[in-house]
C-alpha cells in the first residue's frame, strides 16, 4: 500500500498526533463514519489519561463563542481585552488535548480565529499548557460535504489522510465493542462494504457505499454498520419486515437485503449447546461467513467450563476462520484486550493450539 495516496489507519493517525501534536498540528481527513473523531479520541484518551480532552464542534461555533470581551480600566481609561472562552481550556493549569472537529466545515472567521491555536498554541495572548496537544479532523474534499481548507491554512499544518478500515480491522474492533456476532460474521465475507468511493469509477459497481456521483439516501460506513448491529440484536422483538425496513433505513437496501439473507441462513447454524455437548459432531456451516458467526457468537458467550469443547470444535473450522479468531482474541494492543482472553490463555488446549499454529500469529503481526 502507498500510504501517501491510500492513507493511514486510525492507530497510525493517533500515533502521529501523539508524536508531534505538542508542537505541530495534524489535520486528519477521512471518509464519513469511519471513526476519525471517536476512534482517534479513544486512543489518545487512553495514552494521555492526565490530559483534559476537549472536542470542539467547529461548524457550530460563531466568533463570539471563542473569545469574549472583558472590560478593563487603566489610569481611568477604559478599554476592552478579549479573553478566550473556557471551553478551549487555556485557563487550565494542566495539559489538554484539543480536537478541532470538522474544521473544514467551520466558518471562515472561525478557521482564522483558531489559527493561533493550531500554529502558536495560544489565543489572545493566553498560551496552552506546554504539554497540550492540538489536532483537527474533517471529511475528504472529494466527498462533496463542504470541507475546505485554504492553501495558507494547509501550509501551516500537516494534513494526514485516513484510509478506510478493512473488514478484518473492523471485525477486530467490533469483537470488543458489542457488535452483534451475526453482523461480524456477515462482514467477514463482504470486503466491498469497506471500499472507498475513490476506488470505484462507476458508482453502480459498488451499491453498498457512499459515492458522491450518485445520490444514495443510506449506505454503509463503519458507523452505520454499528447502528445496524443494534437493530440486528433486537431481531427477536421485531418481525422480518420491520427489521428489514430498519436496516434499509440504516445501511441502504442492497446491504440490508444481503444481511437479511445471511440472518435467515443463521437458523441452520449449530446452537452453542450442541457445541458444548458434542464438539466433534456439531454442525459446521459450509460457508466461511457462517463459521465466523458461530465463532464470534461463541467468543461472546464462552465460559471457562467449555473452552475445551470450543477448542475441539474450532479445530474443524476453516483455517482462515481460525486466523480471524486469533486476531480477534490475541493479537491486540495491551490497552485493547479482549475480555475473554484470559479464559483461553489459561487453557492447555489453547496453548497447544497456539504452538501448532504459530504461523498465524507471526503472519498477523507483520
């Protein structure tokens, strides 16, 4: 991958901000609904727990929201001094992290007023704590959402492009963020859901995603998939037509009908009880996405008393599914540990499996 063109991951963008944000501002541009606001913020909050995190919704700001007049008197002569709004955190005697969210959509006067924060780390002569970090997030120009930074504004910062997550990266995130196993299983075999419109010359070649050259009321993003997961988790409370309608209104008709087909297939997948009772004869779905669903459903529900049974069953799964299992469970940062990880790392069958399949872990870390 040529990162100069394709962009970097959320983790890479957060690392860049952490490395240079005290001295040089980074503006992260990326596709809508792909985690540039919340994903980067979550990483920085964990990395800098003593910093106060401040997120400014810049398009909603007027100039008076940033600086407020304070009337002064000196030698019987009145004058006005403009002082920063407390929401900027300049009055705090501690480091802050400021995200100028959607900076490309802010009014021109707001962009100009925030320039000293970006470049000089101060406003109206009041400086930020020296350990403070400043960065911005906004959408891609090509999405046609009104994001624009003038040449002189771009020239004073580093503009870093965020690429879209792959389906496997999103699955790894979803496994620890309560995404329904059915959605995780479905996503495994649908990489087109995460394709960028920049890679699609003819919009009809990918009916799932946002494309600025074709009007689509709903479409798939990481954010809308998470919303779809919520409705899928309520499937026992909804009839099929209602669930389908909600999914159409969340991720668009092409993706919704595809997902509903997979949900209907799930009725033929093995129950957790059958896996617990006889892992050697329990049904194994023929397709990889079905196996992934079974795996993620088990991973969400598993307890110590049937880890052995699961390991016996999982040995019958496609090696590709076993690799996804390893990635979701083990190959994570120290700050993003799967809640069921200890159940497996203390299990002898799992330990033996990791030794026999060490190539999976080595390949995933490259």
